[in-house]
């Protein structure tokens, strides 16, 4: 279980602490503010998240992300990123009632023009592009789960006496020997399932490694003339390569337009 804590204060010298407990495999996470739980939830293999909550009138948000090898945790309070060593945040905004005379129609027109222009512009295209790229990356990463599933089916056939399976599984069976041939199937299932977890979290190395191994397996099938297996490999590799391209585009796309105003 990963944990992270931030300690900070505001301009009135009131101290705050925010803690997050994140169970990586189950996706379960708890957010605790000053000893009080403000969020508890998550989904299986849920590797990212963005959770908003209130701290005495301050707008706070914890963001969970991935750098490819581990998880990152960031706390933002009133638009200010809180560093590990702590910080001093401004006082929460106080609403004030101000009597303002109604503006004339000629005075309102210039102020309304930017709003009308923003409405006419429609949704933020950069944000929509990022959403599409994220979906493509996760879709490509899920192919490793499919490959692990196919390997599990082959494992069942193996116990039934069939030799059906990936080409690399056959090689690993020969290396392990007849008595330990089953370990080849378990290793392949675990390998691709692990790549699925890391790839859907945005790890480029998982796509590259998994794509390389699957390409070698496909080339071996090409030599033996297994055309059904070749077609399946081609579809999967196309999705994996598309995910790699989308991931590189995602990293070069600005994220400012996704931040809530």
C-alpha cells in the first residue's frame, strides 16, 4: 500500500494535514483530512484518479498519476500545488455583498462579447483530443489482457493434451522439460497480465516490450504458416503500435485546458 502525506497551513496559521492511502492492486484509496476521512473508494486496477474535496472553504484536489514505473501523488489547494515540505496557502475567499447599479445596455455589450465568443467556440478541442488519446492508450493496453486470456485458454488445452498455444510457449515448454512444461504457460499468462497493468497505466516500456515479444511470436507463426494466429497477432500489434503513437502525442499535448476553472 502506498501512502502520501502533506502538512501545510494558511495565512491565519491554521494547520492542515492531508493523507492518501492507495492500495495499488485493488485500486482502493482513502483520503484523510485532519484525521477525518473525506473519501473512500476505487476500482480494481484503477491506477489513476482525480479527487476533489473541501478544506475549511479551500478547494482541494488530489491527483493520482503514473510515471511508468510507479505512481505520483499531487495535492492542489486553491490552485496552489503543495510541495512535500509544506506551504502557506491564502485565506479562503469570502463572499461580499456589493451594491452595483445596473449597467446600461451599451456598457454590458463589451463585457458580454468574450462570453459569447467562448460559447460559440464549443468544447475545448485540446481537452477532447487528450480524452481520445487516453482512450486509445488504454484500449491498446487492454490487448495484453486479451493475450493473457488467450494464454489461459491454451493452458486448459495443454492439460487436455493439446499442443495449441503461442510459439514462444512451445519454446519455453522445451526449455522447462516435460515435468515443468506447465510453468511456461503460467509464466506467459503472468507476463502479459503484468504488461496489461503497466500499459493501461501509461507505461511506454510495457507497450514496447510486449509488442516486441508478440512480434517475435508472430514471426515464428509466419514461418510455420499458422494464418489464423498471424491475423490475430496483426490486429493486436496494430492496436499496440497505435497506443504507443497516442501515448507519445499525449505527452506532448498541454494539460492546462483540462484543469477546471
